[in-house]
């Protein structure tokens, strides 16, 4: 297993954990807006992972 694969997995896990925490701790009204912007959040997480892998690799 390469360091690049491990770092990508860690970054993805951190992004999912942060998103889940933000979703779980918000109220019902904000939860609706989070669901509405889920596509933007996933795109931003993908860009973050790409940036991290380009720095490492």
C-alpha cells in the first residue's frame, strides 16, 4: 500500500466524518439546507482530496 493511497483514504474519511458531524449537530431547518447543498459539498471534498494528493505525489 502506498503513502498516496493511505493519505487519500484518510482525507476522504475526515471529509465524510466532518460532514456527518455537521449534519448531526444542526437543527431541522439547517438540515434541509445541508441536503440542498450536498452536491457542492461533495465537489469541494473531491477537490480537497485532489489537492492533497497533488501535494504528496
